[in-house]
C-alpha cells in the first residue's frame, strides 16, 4: 500500500467529460484533483462557475470547490493520486484516420508523472486495442501500475444526471484493478457491466456508430421525401403514431458533434474501410447542409438573398460548437448567398448577432441547432428552413420551407 494525497486525479478535468465526473466523485466524498492545461477554464471554475452548460453541475461545483475538489495545471500532481482517469480519447486527422501516434506521444509524456501502484482508467473513446497498447508502454518501467477502460456514454449537457442513472461499463486486465474500478463507479451507480478491454472499446464505438446510422436513415428518408415533393413531417407522423416498433426512430436534423462522426470513422478504419454502413451514414449526414441549400436554390435566387443561421451549436440547448454542421452550412451559404449572419443564444462568438436582429436583417433563416427558446420566435414572415420540424408556421409568422 502506498500513500496518496488524492483518491482520484482526472486528466482533462476542465472538459465536458472530465469536469462533471470530477464533481460527481468529489460530491461522494472522494478527494479529487482536476488536472487540465486550460488555465482560463480553471479561472472560471475557481470562481464557482461552470465553463459550459451541464444541468445541475454548478450547484455541485459550489458544494465541493475548495473542499473535496482541487484544481491544478501541474502535471507533477498526477503522481499524488491513487486512481488516474484520462478523459482524452483517440482523435482523427484530416483524412478521417485515427491518430494513434498522438495517443502514444501522450502516453510517453504522461509516463514520468505516473508511479507504481496507481490505477489508470481511460474514459473517452479509444481506437480498438489502444488500452492494451498504452498499458504495455507504461508497464515497461512501472510493473505494478494497472490500466482499465471504463467508457463514458453520457449525453452532453446532462452528464451530472446520467452519471448516476446509466450503467457503467468496466474492463481491465487484472482482477484487483477491475474490482477497484467497479468500487469507484459504484459510488455513482449500482449498475456495472464487466467486459474485456477490446469488447469495451467496441461497445463505445458500436453505440455511437449505431446512433449516427439511425440519424442517417432519418436524413436519407427526409431527402427522398423532399425530392419527390412529399412532406416528411406527415410521413414521420404516420410512421410513428401509436406504432411501438418505430418508437426510437429519430426526426431529421444535423447529426454532428465531437463523438458520433469521429467514432464512426474510427470503426471504419478498424475494419479496413469495410464498414460500409458507417461510410454511407457519413455521406448522408455530412451532405445534409448542402442538400438544404440546393433545395432552396431550386425555388429562390439565393445570390440575391441575405441568409441567417439560427443556432450554431452542434445540438439543441448546448453551448458546444465542436464539429457543428451549422458551420459547414455557413461556408456553403457564404458562397451562395449575398450575405450571411449567424446567431446562437448560448454561444458568444465574434460576429454573431442577436436572433431578433438576425431575423430583421435576413430574407431566409436556416435553423442550425433547435434551442428551445427559438420555438416561440416570431419570424416576421421570413422564409424559415426547418429541417427539425420544430417551428409552427402559424405561430411563428414565417413561411416554412420543408
């Protein structure tokens, strides 16, 4: 047994995955170190404010800050924690291939700050077999260190709720390490599922890829309906009304963000590009912004119109813009329209304007992220492109383009 100052250290502890997890463990009485290189985010956190939206997290932060939760940008502090949780996953490059080299470089840079007796838990998506490879890198010099993979599956913006509600997947190589990981996560949920590391890695990739494919199916049907002049809203209503086998069928809309697309591409790379469903889902989902613009151009002269995009986050009621398809839509409209304005009630970015001002300035409004407050807006008779089927035409005083 070794003496450790902290029960848990979380690398990436100021991020969307790491910070809610740090708060949850600290709220259960664990001594938690949140480590991150983002000093600006830590300034916000140290003031008792969340740096991003997550329901219920700010109240927990204010309870644990300066008590069971500590903040540090010093890598040396990681060696003082019994359990180290890494919330940094395998990225993909501009060619949509996993950057395993980056993960190996990260493992080598972290090694001097680890010590024997620690348990390291990977939390974010890993390219299959990465858990075992990272373990091999560290155990060359630290034979008593162990590694587990315990993937998160939370919906962004609801981490604090779902950490306590969803089952936790646990995987590892040694029984003592698996037992320690189980005991830690059972502080948050009694529901724990054990599999081996490769199965856990594939579970995470399969889950996100399946959701991405579901969205692609809805978007493909939306495009087919539009090409033949049918109203997808009515088709969706007919498909799902009191029909249990279609209960989980999603509506059309932008499928983006930091996980679904990336994880689908990682699974494709792992299968030597034989994951044809994933490739087709990517073509459909990534092609939806261009499809919307082309449909509008068939009826209106966009080159003479001022366009606006309302909602730039990657999903509704969220302040995260990473990999948002609204930004891809903006690039297309900058070519096709006379002028383009953007607005988002949750994102403050240079050049963004308020929604009322944007509606006044624009001839046509594209709904990027369907934040709840937009449902009651008066669009003042402007054309509204509502792929989400969220706006009531009569109430909004707009001309819906579906």
